[in-house]
C-alpha cells in the first residue's frame, strides 16, 4: 500500500494511517504506541521511518538497504521524506553510512556505569577494545581542576587523551587527568593502547569510589574530527572524579561516546 499519492506530498505534511493501533507485541522498552499519537496522525516521514525500521530488522547487521530513490518509489513519497527518515535512523544507531551507501548497524555497545574500565565493558560483548593516543601532556594543576578533584593547585598533573576504539572503529574520546605523583612514569611505562585502570592495578592502586555525571552534548569540531563523526551527531558525555580506597583523589575523566553506538547500564538496589 502506498503512503500517499504524488501531489499530496507537497501539501499534506501529516499522514493518517488507519492501520495503526497499539501493538500487542510491543517491547516494554519501546516508545508507547511506537510513538504514534492516539489520533493516529503522524508526519509522513515518520510513517516511512517505521516501515524502513521493519525492513532493517528483516535484513540484519551489515546488509545494505535500498537507495533513497528505490525507497521513495516503493513507498510513494518524495526522496526528501525518505532522506529525513534515514537521517533519524542513522542518528539513533539503527543504520550506518558506508561509503556512498547505507547499511544496517549492529547493536549498540553497552557500557556499565561502574568502577570498571572501558576495556572490560567492550570485551564482555565479544568486541576488541583499542585506543589511539592523541596527546600526553604534563602541566601544573590549574585552579578549576584542583577545586574539582582535591589536588593541590600547581602540582604536576598528566593529561592523557585517547580515541576509543571497538573492533578498530572509532567510538569515543577520553581525557584523563591524574597527579604525576601517583603515576610518575606514565610517559615511559604505560602502553597508551592498554587499560589505564589495569595499569593502576599493577601499581597497587585500587579504586574506592567515584562521582559521575552524564549529559548529552554535540561534539566540537575538533572532537568530531578525532572520532570521525559529523558535528551534529549527539554524544553521551560522562564526567568522573575518582578516589582511591583511602579517599585520596585519583583521576578526573571526561569521556565522550558516540550516541549512535553506545548505551549505558547499571544495577540499582534498594
């Protein structure tokens, strides 16, 4: 069944689909009524998006989807309508751009909200973690960092910045600030492609607790270039201040994750 006739595409931005009803098999984590209002009227692109999403589930990971032109002909809509639907599916991580085409994306990486390393979270899902060093600097601790972490203003600190990889795909960017006194040989003994938490453990340093804050942001032009994404792609930003088992400041981390490739999980107990 076609979604619309040709002329109505330009004059009728809303489509009423009488077939839409509350699905009995709707997943509990999905939007109620698949995001469709009770009156049943939805933007035309959203109806197209729902049909492409069903196609995505049928195709499976890595399979290419039809071209914009083919989808527009199949659904009887303008190519711009299809383009908007595809754009949202890419932002949600359902599809991925590959060259000049679009393919079905794999499941998002689930990163636990815990005192565990990025390496552990990625390996638990059968993926291969990796990192690319961007910079390792040493400088006096500035006042804002001292106020946030409890370090002394002016004491030497390291800044370690790395691109995060999963199966050689760039998925995030991480900045770690740590006192030089805690890891004086970081620049000579540490492998930038390895786990920083594993390195600390090898030095006999254990994590005690941490404060963490999560927000959504857009990557800066520099960050987008390093991660290899368009600046308009939503990102998940995690700020973490960690302390050791004696309550002494250990690290301050700023982790930026691709919103289309990551979700976060935690276990709560009453």
